[in-house]
């Protein structure tokens, strides 16, 4: 004991950062070593989704969270077979962290939920005649599985793609051809640290930096011959055939690259006989237009942004005649999350919509009559309509991570659970998660989630951890900010004695386009987002739950940008974690993947950095670092794998600015990582580090 610093022996272990961190690490390691059956238990608080108030439930420890993250089933995207009785999907097997997981294509009986494995592969697409499924095999080939005889035919061996293993492809109406497209990888680009070490120079703007064009092909599934139709300086996405089988459409998507800074998308149609390309839709919105041809071949439905900006965007459902004409906007004042999906009679379009926190299923007629078909406190995703137009099939996830496949009639009635995807929550002590709403300083209605501490006692005030979502478009996600995987992350904090608050803010667009547009015109959207968040914090304090003197904040990506903004504009927070976000918006205009320019920021700030420098500085946290007092942990990858939008230098500056002012701060840089820390050993360190940083700066023990 005599070897420890004097202040540790005199004032106790909490006054010694070194010993305090050591003791917390010992506690954490002990929690990792305990088997599930032997972990500390606590009553289920206030009627969580598993129900009941039992004393033998297991709390969500860091190790439990890590195990849940690594073994979580992937929620599948389902596609109906033409018989309207079966659906196909692909799902990886459960596996250990860092292990290679085999993905199986499976067929499901929609009446019973019974599933059967067919073949290893991904991205299955049933043929229109129902005789086969096209998919990408584990070896990277475009293949076809025939139900009769269970035969497999490999059509095309796909070369490495710049966008990874995923390609876009679509069956022709006669089930004899497949249109597909992909973007070849750049041979000179290295994708791992070991390869990067062998490259002596990488010349930006030189010939080796010019990205390859996407290639658009058609392959005959009967004889196996294929033909290249066209190519271009874009990413290929969303192919779909016209009913006559003579042509198909696809989306050409721009990207942040030296050669191509056109980030908006176009819908193009290519003639199969001639290879002639014509433009169907342009200047109508964001990169992900998602065009779908109506069954009668007369209209194209797509997600439409009348302002023609890519970010932040506000999606609507719109149609346009296939032969050209004006855009007919069908939805307004509701955030479109996914879709569109045509009804068989071409009279109605289904999509998912978001109001408040949760995503629901909606429909709109071609005359603009909209209906909400679900209203549960869970997210609906991967919605698909049976070919006969009678049933909806979709997946859901609730605020406890429970995922299910659900089926209902096309009008939303008769909803039932078809498949329980897990996880099993029956043994866990879970704290209640509520949707709450409040008004921002200017009266705008905002929604968010509140997780009370486990064993919450009315009248007692608890430390509050504010978890700010990224994006920002799309609102609050049912994910944590560390692993970006599971809402059980919130339960881990609740079990440690925290209340957790997940606020939305106007830049998510869920509250409508106008509030953000007005803030953009005044160049004060960061301030208005902060108003939305802090008014929510005050609302939770006024509910009598949060201790105003014990506030912490954590954010990833855009949530990190807002965390950087918050710590430079208020001293109310006692601790912060800023994980992979921007701080200097002038520099973000032309770094990382955005070398060559950023048309998004040009729209956002009304010009380039050298044209309107004040607009960029006004919205950069680096301009306001003087006087920061909040202890902040900055986290970044080193981007040695060459992927993502590099944010390391933002955190290097912020860390330096805080350190020079004597603020308690650290910068953790994870080797070989990008925008998300993904390697299991790094994830364990990340979790331990964040827990220690927050636990030792807020009073939080359960």
C-alpha cells in the first residue's frame, strides 16, 4: 500500500485514476469469467417485453452483450415465390466472433413457418415461372438452383467488385435471361494493411486512381451465353424488366470519387436487342431512387425527393409514366423508409413509413389515398406483398432486440407471428423501454426512447446517459452506439444504474422536411438539433428520473458530430464519448473518399469552403473548442484498410485542443478499423474502455 500515490491512501481509491481503472478492469474481467447461470440477477423492471416481476432473471452484463452481438441472427429479406404460398431468404448460421459464417438459402412455407435449406449462397431471386432461384454462390458465381431435380447451374464467375460481393440482378419475364451489373474492383487499390505496406506511392488523380466503370450484362440461363450491353461511370443498382422483356431499367448511382462527384442518381433503361440507353428519371432525388415498374407496364414508382438533394433527404412515393411525363407525388409529410411495392392490379403502392420512433407499413393508392396498416411499437422492415396481392410478409424488431417474421392480410388485418428469430429473452432482467415525446424550444414535436434503470424506484433520480443516433436521416434506430447491433446495449447500461435516453432531432427528417430546411437557410441546424436533444434531456429531468448533475453523452458517426457540438456548447455533461464523427466541416469536404469534392456539403453550406468559409466554420465544432470542460473519450479507426470516410484527423484535433486546455481526455485509435470497430479483439477493448470511461466519471453503480 505504501507504494501507491499518497492521495490514493489518504482519500480512497476513487481519487486515484490509475487504481480506479485497475479495480474497474478487475470487476469487468470477473464479470466475463462468470457463467450465465451464476451471474447476478435482478427483478425485471416495470413490465418489460418478457413480462412479469421475477427475481431469478439474469442481468445484461458486458459479456452477455458481447455474446448477443456475436451470435445474433441476421434478419432476412424475404421474397415470395409466384405461388404466393412460399418465400425464399438467405440467413447466416450462428457463429463465434471472428469466425466465417456459412449463409444458406432457405425456402419457407408461409402457412406454417416451416423452413428447408436449399443451397449455400446469398441474395436469392425466384424466377417468374417459379421453377428456379437465382443467387450468388459462396464462390462468387451468379448461379441458378432448379427445384426439379435440385440441380445447380453456375452461370457467371463474378470478378471482385468495388462494392463487395453484392451485385444487382433480375430475371426476365420469360424466366430465360438474367440482367446483372457490377463494378469491377480497381486492381491497384489495396484493401488491407499488409497490402498497403507494399505500395510505395498512391497518386490521387493519376490513372490508377480513376475508378472503373460499372458493366451491365445479360446472361441466357438456358445456353449460358452472355452479352455486355453498356457501361458507365456509376454504380449499378436496382434492375427491373419491363413486361415485354425487350428492355430493363436500372439506377445509375453517383459516388464520392475523384472521377465522379455526381452523387444523385438517374433511372436508365437499356434495350436488350440494341443496347441503346435512354434516361427515364433524372433530377428527381437521392441516389436510392428504387424504381419499380407497375405490373401493367405503364408507370414507374420510385422514392422521390422534390428538392433533389441526397443528404439530408426526405423521401416520398411518386410515379412517372414509363414513356416520360411529369412526376406525380403521392405522399407528403410522412417519412418513407422503404418501398415502393406495387399491388398486382397496379392501383396501390405499399411502403414502410416512419412517424416518431417506429417504422410501420403503409399503402397509398395511385390517386394519393394513404393508409397506415400497422401501429405496433416495433419496426417493420423488408416488407413484401404476395404475387396474388392477398398477403403481406415482413420482419420486425422491437426495443428489446426481439426479431420475428410476421404475416397479415394485405389490409393489415389478421397479423400473426410466423417465425421467432430470437433472441430468447425469457431469462433476462430487462428494464422498460418507452417511447416519449416532447416539444423543442421552437415548438417542434420530437420523439425518442427512454430506458429506465433496472429496478427503477419512483422518486429517485438517476445518472442519465444520452445516446445520440447517427445517420442522421431515418431517426432513432434500435441499436446501441458501441456495437451498432443490439438494443440490449441499453439494458447493459440500465443494469449498471443508468437511465438511457435516445433522442431524435430534426436533421433525421422524421419530423418533416420544413424544420430542417428552415434551419439550413439560417445555417443553424446544429444549434436546432442541439435544442431538440437538450429539450428532451430537460423533459426527462422534469419527469423526475434523471439527475441534472449526472449527465453523460455518447454518439457514433453523426451522433459523434453532435457530441462534438454539444461538448463545445454546454458544460452540463460530466462525461462524453465521441466515436467516429466529424468536427471540421471544411476539411470533411475533401478528405477520405471525398477527395475531389463533396456536392452534398456544397448544397448544405451554399457553396464550396473557399466560397463561403463562414458557413463551414459556423457549423464546425473545432471553432468552439475554447473553454470545453467535459471529459471526453475520442474513438477512431486508422483507416489503414482504405474504406470509409476518414474521421481520424477530426478526433486528433479535438483531443489535442482538450488536452492543451487541461481537460481529461483520451484518443483511442484502432488499427485496421474504419468507421465501425469490427474485429472481436478490438470490440472487447472498445467495450471495456467505454465502460471504464463512463463508470469512473458518473455515479452509476446499481
